[in-house]
């Protein structure tokens, strides 16, 4: 797991705040770059769906990427610290998952 501070923290916080009240979803690359993905959920206020095709397309131009070091993140703009039961049930094959929860204008991170 990574330490989420500095520019990475600032970027994740801004995404979470800017997309609220909708859940955002994306990838954190090994070099701390962030690729935001479209949330394909029919209920983006309450859940996220990351399309396999969107992930493949987002990573297609990156040479030599080790997927074991890519993090799938999504936000919980309405509170709800930590992964939900649905998050746990729908966990993707990525090794690391992260929930970025908005709490009082800042964010709390939960790995799962």
C-alpha cells in the first residue's frame, strides 16, 4: 500500500470534492499519476461501476505497466468510511482498492 500525501492526496481530494455528490472512480498508477474513469453506474450517487473496456483503454498506451501496482479507487462523497458490502462483493482483480471518503471537506482513505 502507498502513502497518500502531497500532490497525490491533493489530487484525490479534489476529484472527490469536484465529483460530489456522484461517486468518482479511477486508477492510481505506480508513478502516482491518476487516470479518472467514467462511472458507468445507473445510480452514480450511491455506487460506481468501472468498465473493463475503460480500464483496458486507459492503460493501453502505458508501456510495461505492472498491474499489481495499480490501485483502483472510488469515492464515497456522502460519508460511509470504508468499503461497502457491495464494494467487497464486486472487488476487481486489482491487488489494491481504495475508498476515498469525503468527511468535513477533507478525505479519509480506506484500503481493501
